[in-house]
C-alpha cells in the first residue's frame, strides 16, 4: 500500500468515527429521537460497483430533523464530470462525513459540517468546514462558535482565509449576497504537497465540530420561544433551501457523481416557509438578527 492509499483508508476510518460521535451527541440532546439507518450502494458511470455509504436520519421533538452521513465512492466517471476538475481523468475516489442538524427550538441554531477527501485521476485534495445558521441574536454564541474554529486553526494559520471563504461561499448571491447564516470555516481543493500535514489538519478540524456546536446548542435547548420566533426560523430555513438547491457544490457533486439522492437532500429542513417579500417586525430581535447575515469579524 502506497502512502496515498494508506491515508485514504485512515481518513475513511476518521469520518466513520466522527459520524458515530456526532450521532451519540444527538441522542444525548434528544433521548427519544427516532433513528433511521440506511446502508446504500451505487454503481459507477459504467455500471460497475462503485462503493456507497451509511445514512443516519434523525426525527424527534428537540431535534426536528438531522442527517449524519458517511460515504466511500469510487470508480469510473463521466469524462465531462472529470473535465470540471481540470483534466481528462475518468476515475474518482471520495470519502467524507456530511451532517446537518435542524433543532425544533428557534433559539437553537441550525448547523452544518462536512469533512472530505477526494481524488480525481491523479489529483487529490481535502476539503470541508462547518457553519452556523442561528435565528436569534445571541452574539455570545456566535463568538463562541468562531472562537473554537480560530483556536483549532491556530497551528495552521488558515482561520482568516477559511472564514472569508465561508462568508463568501454560503451566500445567496441572488438575494444581494445575503449569507444563509453567520459563517464559520470552509476550504476546498486543499493540497499543500505535504500529505501527512494536510491529513493532520483535516483530522484536527473534524475533531473540533462537537465542541464548536453542542455546548452552545445544549445551553439554548430548553429555552421558551414565541410564534414570531418560529415564523422567523421557518422563513430563514426557506433561504437555507434556496442556497442548497441553487448554489451548493456539494449537492451538485453528489448528484452528478451518481450519489444517492435521498441521502444528499437529507440536508433540507423538515419544515420551511416562503412569503412574498417577507420581513420581520420592526425593532424585533429578528430584525436585529438580519444584520448578522453579513460578513462580520466575530473573534
């Protein structure tokens, strides 16, 4: 086994580990949550076995819906798909964990994260990140979330760049560049030439998702909320759906690589709302929250 194959196997084991740990945290948040676990397989472009994945879907009272998925896919690809990555490669390999948590309480933020390793032909790279979509203006939570990621990236020096990439990427450009949340970190096509160092950074980041989210989520989990809080959350979830279906590269990659549609779209919220030219009430906490869906230095 060469060095690249060695780290591909280690990374696959890491994403499965993160999947198990995040699922354990969800069960602690909502002990009565219902879990559906689904092992799936796919065929590659030529119809040969091409790997698959493990989808875990949660529905509950405190966790309205969540998905924590891992996949390991490989095999032949459509040459047109390969050309998007700057070459004429006809094979791919990819593994990663992707997760989304939509809590029931509007005072608890939605969160999303993914950590992945991809190889197309001879090219390979790491990518991923984590972001927060809150519905109530708790600035201390936003600072805490970003603080964890700044500390995690301290040894590597990439926090500011990854934060700015996240601010730019998770944006509804068709809505005057309004962000879907308050950002986090995001990176893609990362290959410094040092495989061991790149893997270690990717592993470190994956280990920081749980401390970045669950402490602040659990702190808000049992707070009371109003109908206005819920209405605002549902409208913001509508913006979340717009981003995922119109702009998200991960969604497009999964569908174009013959991934499993239900596992890819499990990131969508169970409920959302759209009202023509919706705006929160003046001087409300929700109007204040709208100010934060723009790039801001939190730490």
